[in-house]
């Protein structure tokens, strides 16, 4: 039974969800929801029963000490509410947890039960995947939905993906079958620098979410963190001529593909975001199993591409040779 005592009546609520694991390359998606929760001081009102959905040999509980008392934190999914003020108030229901190990349909039904009780009007699920994209260019964000009408109204792609999926895809389909409008936003993370954190991808997801739901997201130190991240990767890549050449080839491919789209809607979105921030509208700030790739396969599980070497510094590996057996693929 769902208990929602103490949760205020919400204004035009949107549920924003992200899950650690296969759908969360660079921890970009889960970090985005954590950022919203932190900046808007979210209040947790529910947590799913960990016994129902998690294999504790895969996602182990952790032990910690608090005031001399030994306690245990169980892997789970928590829901919190943040109240967004401004000229057009809109509240968010934040869902953050770990991709469940089992009973995915029951898991999604339980989340949809909360959405129904809270009057949620839209579900946005954030994800991140490994892609053939250079770290020097803007992070590609794709917005998809299974609802053709929603795709037209919100300038999204109607999903055509076929292949292995994670909890993001399952939750989106569960919403569609339940008649709840649902959107997935995916950030493409460079596969050659996949380890977390990736503040540039997190920032791109939040910017796209801001455009989608019409609220100003307080970004805090994320823009500076994103710049520092890119400078750091630039320096590491420059240490290896083969990696630098590989990044250049990705840049050329990306620039060629996007040349016809260098104006129009993308520029309009950036200009609208600039105007929103200039006029101050909206509130100010007060695991295991690899990652999704563009073809639906797994990336390397928990293995960073920028790794320690004996000198104590980090550097990217040499990129795979064209046509090699170990070449990485990437997912939509």
C-alpha cells in the first residue's frame, strides 16, 4: 500500500528519474537527479523495499558508524519532492536509485502508483550511454518517446530502437501502457573516457531537461566543473599522439554530420536559455554490468578508459585499430 502522508499537494508535477548502472555511463544521469535534489533541498517521502528488487550479492549493503552506533544502508530507490517556485511554479518528484536486479514490472508498477497518487503529468527518465563522440564537442542529447503525439508536441524522436534495454526503456514503456506521458533523455558519453564523474554530460542533461519542462535549473558549480573536466581530458589526450589523432577523427565525423543542423532549432534553444537566465526567471539556488552503448551492447564493466599508470598519472589508452576485434560500439 502506498502511503503519502505529509506530501503537499503538488503543482503541475513532473517525475524525473535516473538509475545507476547500465543506463548511467559516467554516472551522468544519476548525478543530474542528485544535483536537482541537492540544489532544491528535496525531501524524501518514500523508499522502495530493497528486499523486493535487489540482489544483495550484486548491489551490496554498506555498513557505517553514526554517533558510535553501527548502521546499514541498503541499496534501494528513493523518491523525494522539490518545490519549484517562480512565475510559473512546477513541482518535481525525483526518483533516484539503482537499476533493480529483479521484478522489473512490479518495480515500474510501484513507481507508477506513486505517480498516479501524486497527479504526475509527465515522466522524464534520464540516461547516459557510451558513444563515438568527441569530448571536445557539445554532448549529444537525444529525446525519445513512444507517444507519436507527444513526439510532435515536444520536438522529440519517436523511438524506433530494437535490442537489449535497461530499466529506462522498461519504465518508459510501462508509462506508455498506463497512459502516462513519458520521455527519455539520453546523453552520449565518449567511450574513451567513460569513468565518472562526467559533469559535462550531466550539465547537458540538465540543460535539455530545463528546455523540456520549462523551469530554470540552478546549475551551481556544474559549468565550471564541466570546463575543468574538458581541460583535464584535453591534457591527457594530448600525451598520446594516437589518441589525439583518434579524437580528431571523431571531431571531423561529428562536424560533418552536424553541418546542416548548425543553425535553426539548436541555436534557438540556446538563445531562449540565455534569455531565461538573463532575466532571472525561475528560482535560484537557496554498477556492475557495464553501460548501454549505441547498439545496445555492454561497454566495459567498471573499467575506466583513462587509467592509472606506474608513474601515478592518468592517460587514455590507445584507441582500437580500425576493424580490430576489440573495437567498442555505441548506443542511442
